[in-house]
C-alpha cells in the first residue's frame, strides 16, 4: 500500500513538473514569436511599439485588435509596469486571481500568473486578449456585434455578473432584454442603470478611443 502511495506521489510530481515546463516553454515561445520590442520607460510609449503583439494575439483568439489597443490605452496608457491599488498589473491591468487565472485555464494551465509574468508585455497582452475571448464567448448570445462589443467592455472592467444583473438576475432573460435594444439604447442603459460609475466611464473612454483609431 505504501509503495502504491509513493508511486502516486511521484506521478503527481512528475505531472506537475511537465505542466509547469510546458507553460514556461509556451510563455518563452510566445515571447519569441510575438517579437515585442524592449521599451525604454523614459520615452513616450505608443501603440505602435506593441502592434505586432496585439495583431498576432487578436488573430489567435479571434478578438478585435482595435479593441485590445483601446483597452490598453485606457488601462495603462502603454505602461507595462503599472500596478493598481487593487493589484491589477501591466498593460491590460490583469488581476492574477481572476482574469489571469481564467486565461490560464483557457490555455490548459493550472494556477495563476505571477506579477513578474504580468509585467512582461508579451505575456500580458496574450493573457488579456485570451480573457477578452472568454468574455466574447460568454456573451455570444448577444446578436448585434456592436452591442456585444459594448457588453464585453463593461464586463472586462466590472465583471460579467454585474453587467447581466443590470438587466436581470436571470442570465437568459438578461441576454433576451439586451437583444431587444439597439447598440445606442444598450449604451445609454449602461450609462443610466449600471451600478458602477466606473463601468459607465470606462465604456465611454474605451469606446471613444476605439472609434477614433486610424
């Protein structure tokens, strides 16, 4: 019996090591493939520095690259080292134990990213875009793509649950109500009914940048 238990422990440790090695290799590979340039923090940073990273991640996860850029600008103004008071980290201001953990699961990884990983521009863009793809999937019942984009923006900053509860505590009925609204009506409904003023301002800021991008 003892030998069997020891055998199980060894298998578990080997499996954990393999998973960690695969994760580390994936991070190193993505960093190489995406080819983000090293940035001098003393100089003004613009979206062009990270365009290749954003484009590749957007294609990989089926996310609008312009939306990723708008979120990065609002969240961090392209500063990969910034950490908020709520411990959101990096370009896309990801929290390790929420968005970071969800993005890890999408990739088939366990645990959550470290602060060191989230300060890495390539990793942060990759995980942030992965998280946006998760929200898109969860909101795919919203028919109008513009309305769905608005919904994803609000869910990104204040959570999917809070967004849906603004319309109904029943998820299916909330989606049904949203689908009865035009994009402009949805936008105005969020501005007047969402319980978080932060969510209201965030939608306005991200959308303004999104529609004014070249």
